[in-house]
C-alpha cells in the first residue's frame, strides 16, 4: 500500500484544494441563472478581498496582500472601463490588454520571490512598481490610446490561429511566460507556493476570456483571490501540523489523532540509532538527510499504520484497531527497509556538480548503514489513556536500545 500513499501525497501536492474550488466555481456558473450570478458577484469579491487583506495583516503575508491589491485593481479597472460604453471602447481595449499583459507577470513574480513584508524597503518597492504600472496604463489611455492599442494587439503570428480568444498575442506570451516559470518552480522546488499561483492564473485567464461579461470578470478574479486565501490557510495548517523536514505529520497531529482514535490501537516509537554520534561525525546537513530518508521509509509502513515525526530523531507510528502483536510483522518489515537502504555520504572534497570527466575514488563517497530501534505498546486495562500508551512504547523503545539496537521490542 506504500505506492497508494505516495500517489495520494502526489495528488495532494498537485491538485488539492484548488481543484475543488475550481470545480465548485465552474458548477456554480454552469447551473446558476444569470441573475443569481450577477447578484452573487455584487458581494463575493468584497468578501474575498476583505478576508484576504485581514489574513495578510494577521499572519504577515505580504504576497497575499499584494495579490489582493493587484486583483482588486484589475477588477476595478476592467469593470470601470467596460461601464463607459461604446464611446470608451478604445480606452477599454487598452486597459483590457494592459491588464492581460501585466497581471499574470505580477502574480508570477510575487510567487517566485519570497515574503518581503509590506512596510519594508522591498514592500515599498512593490508599491512603487504597482503604482508605476497603474500610472503607465492611465497615461496610455489618456495620451496615445490608438497607438497603445495597436502595440498591445500586435500580431506576430497569423490571426487565424487566435480566433478562440480575445487576448492579444502579447498578452498570451506574457501568460505563457508566467505559467512556464511557475511550472518550473512547481517541478523543481516547493510546490505549495507555485501551485495556487498556477490555479490563480487559470482563473485570471477565464476572467479575461469574457471581458465584456462584468459578472464573470468579477467572479473569476475573486475566485483567484479565494485560491490565494485558501493557500495561506493551508500553509498555516501545515506549519502547525506537518514537519517541515520530513513532510510527515508532526507531534501535534499525533496528539489530535490519539484523542479520536477509539478504544483499540497500538503505538510504536522509533528512534534512529546513534544519531547524535552521527551528527557529530558528519554534520547536521547529513543528519537531516538521514531523518528524511527514515521518515520516507516509515511512511510506507503497512498494517494501516501512520507515521509521525515526534521530535528530534524520534518518530511515532499509530495503528488504529490493532494490537501490539498484530503490528510486529509490519514494524519488522519497516525496520529492515531502513537497514537495507544504502546511504551514501558525499565526501568533503567532492564537487556539488558532476564534472565532465569524473573519477570515482573511495575518498569522495562512503556508504553507511542506518538503523532504527522500535518499541511498541497497545491500549489495555493498565494503559488506558494515550499518554500511558505512548509512555509504554517509549519504555519498550528503551529496552530495544538496551538489547543492542536495530530491533523491535514490546
């Protein structure tokens, strides 16, 4: 079942919860009548932007703050110029194409760069950049609208290829560049920032596909904002309940799981053998790699078990509905999996990038064996509370250490 757990984790990283939000938004537009959509669009953006700004202030999230600001400005500009009617058609075209070029690039830039604060030097520079963009669009509309529209709608490729969208080729190129940068971030680095940004861009694209439908524009830009708000809530949840190093649920998640687990369960405590000595010899960076490897192996435990990072080099495994005797085969299996995993330590003189003509020497790499000791206990008449079961498992772990390590004790 390890492959299934891995698949579910991958789907969670790539799809959830944005998929659910997008599906709900599409279903609402599909099945609600126009009057309902128009009425909903009257208050929905204000609620989302307000909640986003409140969360940005409460949790010091500058990226969320500036994302709300950009989306609100874009929505205001598009709705304001669309309401001008036929005599303002040229101003609307310039505004629409300008937003289509600038907004995706701005949102991608916010996702690619880290938190820099709002009332900081970097935050002030972001304010200045946004103000400069607004001023540029205003000046284009006021002074050279016809020339600006011609540039923004310049056709490098045959127009017949783009009859499916009102977006100009420059706007499509900007959107493609933003999507490419975020996709690379998602593939090669942490996905919890790039993923909502990509889904947010999808909402922006849908908003720009129906530029004259003010309800749709307002709705989809607000949905992009909602995705960013949910992403911040999700990030705060993971900070509290997930271990940042191993990706496993943290001790707080274990404590809450124990409160609702029921009457029958077993708890195993696992500890990396001689980890302090290993850290002293090879350094904390290598030690972190060991913990990640051990966490990955423990996460694949069978028997319905769930692995947690308990703290330091210690892990916990929770088995609902199982006795200590029933989980022993699964614990032995995962213990052997850790022991049999080849762990290679990079030599201090070895370059980080592979040279053109590498020469393998014993000095550049060294393989070491990592082992874990495990103690397991179950809920019974003597150990009737989660705290007592965990303490009993800890005592069993101590016995495993005393008996020679790399073993399982009850």
